[in-house]
């Protein structure tokens, strides 16, 4: 126990004496927490729409107006010139082109049927299909208004109507930061805990001080625990920091109890540190560690459901992501912060996180060699 | 009991035999010099004795413990100082002493008293709270040696301890070694400074992983009809095959 | 000297492995595992009516690829518990006497409750559910042909099948090049500083610039290999075409690689420790490259200060260029502006880096 505390005290002294590293540890979380949620707004809005109106009728003008008034679209000027419209699409100045052919209004009234065409820049498939859907919806509304006006329909319901009322729980105004902040916090804790611990040990390898420890009677678990505890502590500090930033910048107050958040963070950090410790036993220098860590972090982030939902992944990818400790922590933090879930709702995640913590740390201790073979 | 006994100690890295069946022993209180060019295998041999590297074959006992089976027991009874500077630059002198002392189970109260005494003896008292990074290299080396023997080990292993240090400091450093050896400490030191070999009670010269010669400096000079150890060494190393910087020289 | 650096890189098979495996992993994950589509959302049915109509509607949901009915309940009070456990994403509440209301009052009301903790998927799943109910209602209306109908014909340009790979291939390229060139180059140089070997090299008769260039060359070559790997995977595994000129694409890649190398050099002149160099590359360059390329996050949704900043990020321009060449098949005439901006940035960074390097070392 005493020896473990010696290492802990030494590590804390070392961390606090390297201002550059300390600054990084504070700056990195701040930057990410402030920037990423602001940027990660996936709602498709502000679609640049250009209208090539070759009809110049009152209907075509009122349709254009209706589209422009919608929050989804921003009208872009194309001067009615199809060549220019094409150029605008190529140069990303416009995302969608609506062609209103000559005779649009005439056909609608006389033939009772008319046609429009929409062209979308589909490089970003998601945006293109949503843009088309929104446009169709608005045109459909316009169609109904026109029909009611032309038919002079009496306003009563003669046929069955299913009315769908939807309500969004927990996040009624569809605010993205509420969703992103807990996820990014999970990622940060992983980086601060796991990555920093790994780099720290690898640094000792590079300078050579680790040899001095290896020829001493210090036990493997004492060494690793001594490294684990200070970074565990720093990880908890970064959780606190993250929650404060979330509150100050985005006004996010966790719905669940802080105690639950800290409890899960404490458990999770053991696993995250296990990843770091294991990593440090596998590499020789900081460059390798960086690359290796990068590889793992990319995997964790992409497969952890931070940006794209895990439910949308194919089966094999879902299985892969269930071996990713970050998956569970992202889920847990989101659940606690957004929905106020308690420990009893998250028993499965708790079990997985504990399992990761134990397995990874045992592996790390087994892999750490005081004596090379 | 001898401090170190080694028989047919061998270490291979793949096809490369870094240390090839070496046998020797070192008595208590002896200053034993381990000489050789870069790549001759001296660091590899030392790392096996300290329990940092597993021998491929051969036997040996350090401080009475088997190097194959009892490496952790050995570690309690030896001190070690490596060619790379091995104290923490971002800790103060006092913190370094307390930290490493603690690792060897020196009771804290005793350690506290001892560390103050040590700082006084080294003349570091006024600077004890400065970070080590600001110390001149010579001071650091002396401190590192004192730290390596503060738990009163039976043997201390010094791996090229005076690399990059000026002659006066080197002289002072060897005075410290003598002083400790008189107190009964066994010193196992590797070096490639041949003048330092003269300070040793007995030296062992390694060439290409084998022991080329082993005796007192006086007898060696007589045997090889040389003025100094440098000449002895050159005569012995003439037949060396390995160039310095052979890969796998225990850099793991 | 360059040969020595190559040996350094090649002697470290583990690093090499990660440098080459990283783009492969990213391409495969983006290509096959990740998607924004919302499918098979778990939905809980709270059926207080238990009549013919609700049964039909439930079946409709279950048969659709978008939903997966996870359970039937009688009481809406179970919903909070289901959401808190994450057992369901959507809950559909049918009021008592649903069929009756529909038949006699001509109005049936359905409540869709969504767990909006993930706002994007909640909104999409909700709209899918509404669409399914809407379609059912249209059937009830009995396929009567409505007068005054506007038909809409939509055409998806460049990417008719809406393959998501199209948008991420250039993204992965920017990501990999930033890691390789900016981060690895800066860390490699700072590492020599830390170990003290840089001074030895500087004391040699070589010109300092020569030293720096020879440190960068192996990473440049690796970057080229990675670009080739990414393009091959894109074309032969993911089926993304290269519609424009391959030569132009490679020329633009070289320009961007020089840009990231210049950044790496700049980082190496202002940092003294590997860990710091790494964090500066990560936070200072990696993060903006990810944020502002338009690859993962839509730039047009960002607050204006961020949009404004994004113009100063080279990645933004590079991403556009690659998109234009590969997917839209455009020539230099359409992207000369982006190319010029990128070239000016690169030149500026190089001059700045060299100046800094000289001040520091001479």
C-alpha cells in the first residue's frame, strides 16, 4: 500500500509540474466540449434551393414564395438560367433545383394534372433525400390548398381521418447539444484517462526510469495501481470539468443524480485506464503509442454510437460495438443526463463495464514484464 | 558465499548470441570492472544479473539467489544505476531520495533522517528543493549513485555510470565507490573508459560476447606487456568481429 | 539522411502497420458499418382499444423495415420506464375505442411518443411512423383519384443510388493525411529534440532545411501510399467512381499533402515535447479538420463565427476539390478558386515554418 502511494504521489507531482501537459489536459476538453456540440447539428435545414421558373404565373410565384418561407429552404438566385443552375449545383452554391416548366398553371387548371421536376446534388445522399422529401411535402400542401380553392370544397369531414400527434420526450425542442455533450464527455474521459496514462508509462520507458523501477522489489500490480490511481483521479476531475462546461455553455443540468454519474464514471475509468495500461505494455515509444491510441480511439468513437446510431449498424458491426467499452459509457451518460435513468435501469451496462475493467487490467498486469523474456 | 557466481551464462537474440557462455565470480567487497567495446555484451550480461532479462541458458547466483528463479529476491538485495540517467528530472533531490527509498521498504521515519544526512553529505542541503532538471550532470550522477545504495544492498550494479562527466567529477565519483566498497559493498561496474579500469580490484574484458581475459589490472598489464589498460584492451580487441552498434544489444 | 529516416520508419513494423491499417479500417467502417439511416427502431405498442383497426396498424408497423415491435402494453404508464432503460425508442398509444371513433366520428387519434434523447433518430422515426399511418388512411379513402394533381419528378444527380460512401471517401482522405503528415512529422522532429539527437544533426555540415526535408520525405511517401490504398478501396470495394481526371486528383492531393507537412513543421518548431506536439496537432489541426471539412458535420448549420472560421481551414477547400473531381467529374476550370486558396495557404505556411525554424536554430 505504501509503495503504491509513493507512485501516486510522484505521478501527481510530475503532472502538476509540467505546465504544458496540465494546460493540455484542461484545454483539450474545453475546446472539444465547446466546439463539437455546436458543430454537430445534423438537422437538415438551410437547404439552398434554386427555382427555375419558366412559367411566370401567379401559381408558380406563390409556390416559390411558399418554399422560400419554409425554415428548411434558403432561396438562391439563378436568374431562370438552367446553365447557371447547373453551375450552382456543381460549385455547391445550391443543393436543390426546382424546375417549373412553362404551362405549369395552365395544365393544372385545364388538364387537372401538371408536373414539376426537382434535381438534387446527391453527393450527400442523406441531405438530398431529406431535401426532396421536404420539398415534396411543401408542394403537396400547396397542391391541397389549390385543390380546395378550385373545388370550393365544403369544410367538413366526409371520410375518416387519422390524426397523428407526436411528442418528443426529454428533448422537446430537439436540441443537439443535449445529446452531444454527454457523448463527448464520455470520449474525453476515455482520452484523459486511457491515453494520458499510456503516454505517461511509455515516457518512462523512453527516459529509462522504468528500468530503475524494474530492478527494485516493486511488484507489478503495485506499479500499475500506482499509475492507475492518479489518472483515475484526473479522469474524475475531467468529468467534473465537463459537467461544469456543459452547464455554463449549454445550460445542461443532468436530470439524473450526480452521484450516479460519478459512480459510473468511477467504474468506467477503471476499464479506460486498463486500455491505457495494456497499450503501454504493447509499445516501445511515444510515437507508436500515439499511432496505436489513435487507431483505437477512432474505432471507439465511430463504433461507440457517438455520431451514428448503433441500431442502424448491420448485425456484425453491432456485435463489434458491444466489445467497445466506450459504447456503454456513452449510453450510460446520455441516459443519466438526458433521461434521468438510475442505476437499476443500467444494470446491464454496469455489468459490462465492470467486466471490461477486470479483464483489461488483469491483461495489463499479466502483460507487464519486469523482466524481458 | 560469493556475491556473484555465474556459470555458462548465455543470451541469444534470435540468431545473434550477445553473451556466449561466460563464467566468473565476484567476492564480497570487491570492485569488479566489466570492460568491452560497444556491442561486446556487457550491458546484456549485467541486465541478466539484475533480473531485467531472462538468460537463454546457464546458471548464476546473485547475493545467494538463483538468477533464473528468484529474480524478485535478488532485486531486494541489489542497487542499480544505468547509463541513461534514471532519476526523475521533474522531482526535487529530496523527493527522488524519498521515492526510491520507499520502494525498498525503508521505514519512513528512518528514511526521513537518512535522506537529510545524505543531502548534507553530498553538500546538496541548500538545493534539496530544486528540481533535478536544473542540476549539473555530475551532481545528478553522484545523487543517482547514493540513491542506488541507500537501502544498503549487498551489491550495486553500475552501467557506465560516468558517461559524459568531466574528469574531476569522475575522480570524485570513484572516491565514493571506494568508500562504499570499504564498507563491504560489492561493486559491479561496466565502463569503456580504460583509465577507470585501473581503479578496479579485478577486471573482466569481454570481446564478442566472450570473456577474453580476467584478472587484476596489474597482472593483465604484465601478461600483455602493456603500459596501461588501454593497450591491453586494444591487443585483446584486435580480433573482434563485431562492429560497435550491433543490433539487439539489449535495447529492449 | 533520407535513407536513415526511411530505415527508422521501416524498422518499426508496428508503426507501419498502424499507418497502413488506419485508412483501411476507416474505409471499411464508414463503408459498411456506419450509417445514418434509421431502421428497425424498437417500438412499444400501448393498445388501449385492442380492436381490428389497431391490430392492422400494428401489423403495418411491424412489417415495415423501419420498425420492430418490441412489446404490447395496455397502460401508457409503462412508457417512462421503457425509455429510461432504452428498451424502446418510440411508443405508439392507441386510445380506447379507436376503431369506433374512426368509424363513427370519422376521426381516430394516435399518439406517437418518442424518446428524443437522440433528437435526430427520434425525428426521423416519428416521421416514418406518421407516413405509415398516412398511407393507411389513404387506403381507407379508397384510392379515389383526386383532381388538380401536381406530379413531382425527382432526380438525384451524381449519386442516384444515394451511396453514403460518396461523401466520406474524401473525408477519410483528409483525416488520414492530417494524422500522417501533420502529427507524425511534428512528433518525429520533436522526438529528436527530446532525445537531443537533433543538435547532433544540426552540428553536422548539413543545411538545417535538408534535415527537416529528409525527416518529412518518408511520411510524404507513406501518405502517397495511403492515398493510393484509399482510392483503390473506394473504387474496387466500395464502388465509388473517379469521374474526373486522376492526374488532376493526384496533383491536388500533393498540394494538400504539402500543406499538412508544412503544418507539421510549424508545430515542431513551436513545441519541445512529443506529448505537446501530439496534442497541438490533435486539438489544433485534427479537430478543425474534422469539424470544418463538411464531412461529418454540416457547416451550414453552425453558428456564424464557426462558419467564418471554417474558411481559414485548408481542409474545407481540399474536401470540396476532391468531391468535385471524384464524384462530380469536374475539371480545373470549376475548382481553380479552391485550388488557388489552398496553394496560397500552403505557401504561406511553408514560409512561416521555415522562418520560425531558422530563428530557433541558427
